[in-house]
């Protein structure tokens, strides 16, 4: 498990002229990362299923005077590969480039024993947490390869590295997503500018954390903004040459 340099201070224009796609951009860490990337110069593509939430993030970015973002409504649970191909084609047509993807969207599912786990819910969790990052990465890698410095960030979790009772599909999907990240990193390590890493945010005050631990006081947890240096480090040029690693945000 790696951490970003303790003295890391991102430059104000760290992501200037870059186009970055953020999934699950409507709330929690995705919304905060999108606003942070925009604040550091990026043009951000906001992807999520709820337009109202995406519009709120859009308004916050535009109201702060940053580069105009774009909204791309997509329900990753129901999206087929052709929808991911259409997204990649739209990005190329509208922006001419793609410099990074933050795979932030996730579904917790239910915390229960495997023998009780609903089969349809298992498939839903796998679709959003594993299949969607695979399909989106596959569709966008040709575009990312054209960028002078491209980054993929997968969202990890402690239960990905050691399975725990009752974490079911979520834990299995996160373990598989880390493995997918390492495969992509190994395949792109030579003769490309693409790097791929995973980032485990740890306990943080987000809607998903409240679902997983409803009795926890969110005031005792770090806020999404506290973790943004790690998200900037792995997305920006300061992490060039770092690939195939799993990072802890704090």
C-alpha cells in the first residue's frame, strides 16, 4: 500500500488543458473530485445517472469561474458496451482528446452472508463496480493512448485486499477491479503514456459510507475535500511513471 508524498502540494494549474471524465460525479467523492479537477484547470465531463445532481456540480464549477464542464447522463447499471463506445466517440468529437478517467461510481449492495445474497443484486453490483469500469476503459483506451500523459484511477477499498464477512459482491467487485487496474497498467506500461492506479479513500463522510455504517457519526470522519491531494497527484503529471499501484488517500 502506497501513499502520496507527505509534502505534496499540487500546482494551481496542475491539470490545465486536460479533459477528465469522472463517473459518479453527482455526489460524494466524485462531485468533490470533479470540482477539484476543474479548480486546477481541467475540463471535466460529469457522468452519472441523476441529471439534477450533475447540474448542481456543473453550476458549482461554472459559478467558481472554472472551465465549462460537460454533463453526460448515463446509468452504468443499464449501459451496454455500445453506450460506452458512443461516449468515447462523443468525447473525441466534442473535445478531441481525453487525458484521464476517475472510476468513482460504485454500488454498495447489501451486507449479508453469501448464502443469502440475492443473485440479481450481485449482478447489479458487479455491473457497476467491475463491468462498467472494464467497458469504459476498453472503449476509451484508444483515445487515452493519444494523450501525452494519461491517467486512470480506480476506486479501491480495504475489503478488496482481504475479504471480510458480509461484504459480498462489493468486496469481490473491488478486489476484481484492483486486478483489472493492474492488468491495464501492465499492458500499457511500455510504449504508451497511460498509467493506471487504484486509490482507497478509507473512511470518509460520503453517502455510501452512511449506508455501510449507519450508526457512525460522520463528524468524526474526514471530508471528501481532505482527500483531494491524492486524487490530484494520481491524475496529474506529478505521478508520471507510477503505475499498477494501490494507494491509500491518507
